[in-house]
């Protein structure tokens, strides 16, 4: 029996052909493919809204980046974050989220998550506001939107910015809200394991024109000119108007993403079907198993289960039962991942944040018990059944 991989990208012949076509053109980076992808992602985010009056119908500005990590740094800078400012965010995320704040010399203020979903808890956000708070950085964990309506109200009341870490998808919707609808910026990832991918890549959306112009400069060393301006007949000088980064998307990558975007909804539905199957089989085979609660339409980026609760006699071996299950699944040749151990329990953040165990009980509990199962459109029903069988046979030894 071959291994059930944790993840398989979905790039095939169409993507290869698009990539080869781009190689034969003049521009490999910051050219027409990047511009076209930016336009198409913007249109995707307002799809099926032409005739509605409530939600936003005009596409946002989109700025392609080389990663979500760099996109977060650019977005925080473009909305005015400065050294010493505080940003409220979640511990249930990839370190990238917190690092973006730290790289700008600002202070991440980590608050707890909702027990059922792992999403940032708006009540905890409200309680963490100080005179130095400048913004909120929610993470749409596993592909489910955080409670953006509640966060928007808080941001309005205290004049805070919101930058969304939307690395886990662009396909989600909750209470008619999509990523970027209620924030200053939303940032997306096209890393190798994300829903669409170019190996590495990202994008930022914003509805603020001056922020969008600043983002375009910041991704290219603060230079006030695009590569395609070279098309003009004679050379023209460019200026650098502020210090920026090298963080743009390339045309080769954009050409891969453009092919995947129209297939994204179909792939999301395929993942949703797999998630429903996981849910049905697990609740039947393991009565009482804790699964992540649903909120709105998920992008179904990851599917997680919680191992049985920690044995109170061994409180010092955090995550022991989960780790035992990871080992059992590894031996059964099932690929797994952990998304995430609460970031405030990681070494360098213990040093920086000084948040002891017990500071964020929900994030810590999820962080000690969560396992991500294989989830991608080409995962077969048989492989999925193998995943379930392996969990079911390991479970009695954990309890
Ligand atoms: C993947 C991921 C990132 C970083 O994305 P990159 O494109 O790899 O920089 C940030 N936040 C979350 C929640 C992620 O899952």
C-alpha cells in the first residue's frame, strides 16, 4: 500500500502549457500576466454579486506578491503601522502572522480563540484594546472566516485598521461577507499547499486607492514605475520615493495561478464533499470525537480533528496524546500535519511575549490536540477510508 500523502498540488497539463507560453514572451515578471491575474482575482472576490445591492460589487485593487508573509508586512506598513504600536492577533496561526508585526517593530498582542472554531474571539479582542492599539489582524483559520462583522464594529469604535490573514483561502463567505469586504487589506497565500499555488506567491487586496498605490511601490523597492514601462520607445528615469522591499509576484507564477482560479470553486466543492465524508465517518466511528465547528461557507483548506483531552495527571507533557496519534498515523503511512501549536508556546515567542502556559487556554488546548488530515481534491474515497480506519484503530490506546 502506498502512502496517503498529506497534500498533493493540482497543477497539470494546462498549467504547464500556460507557463511555457509565458516563457516565450518578453516579460517574466511584473508584466501582463501579473496584471491579468490581479484583475481576475479582484473579479473573483465579487463574483455573483452583479445585481445585489447589499454587499460590495466593485472589485478591490489587487497587488500580487511573492508570498503572504511579505504581503502581511507590506499591508501593515501601508495602513500606517509604526514601531511601538500594538496589533491584536491570534495565537492559533502560522508564525508568519506574528512575525509580520514583529518585523515592523510593533508589538503583537495575542488574544484567545473561540473554543469551537479556533477563530479569534471578538470579546477577547475588545478586552485587549489599549491606547497603543492600532489594528486587528484576524486569521481565517482552516478556511473559515472570522467574525468580521463583530471585528468591524470594534474597529469602527476605536478607529483601528483590520488586515486579514486570508492565507487559508479566498473562496470563503460568512454572513454574506468575503475576505477583503470589511477590512483595510486582505492578504492571500499561494504557497505550495494552499488552495491554488505557484509554489510560492501571494496577493493583497484593498479598497483604498492610495493604499493600493503605496503597496505597488512597497513591493518593488519604493520605485514609482512598472517594468512594462520599458516598452516605451526610449529609456525613462525612474524614481524611488520611499524605502521598499523586493516582494512582487512574477509572470511565470501568475500564469500558473490564472489557470487555477476558474477551477477554484469546483475544487472547493470537491474538498467540501471530502470534509462532509470525514465528518460523517468520524462521528459514526468515534462517538464524542471533537471536530471543528462550521461557520458559514468554508474554503475547506484544512480538515482537523482533536485528539482526546490531556490526561490531568500528566499536565507537563503537552500534546502527548496527539503526538501518539501522529506517530500511529505515520506508521500507517498516513500524511498528517499540525495546524497549529499555539504560537506563544514556541521558543522565540516565549522569550519575546512572555506568555506562560494558561494565558490563552483555548488556543493552548487546540494547539495540544489538533491534527490535520489529508485534504485535496484528488484524495480518493478509498484513501480517505484508510485514514479513518487508522484513526479508529489507534484511538482506544489514546483514551
Ligand atoms: C501559509 C500561511 C502564511 C504564509 O504564507 P506564505 O505565502 O507561505 O508566506 C501565513 N499565514 C497563514 C495562516 C498560513 O497558513
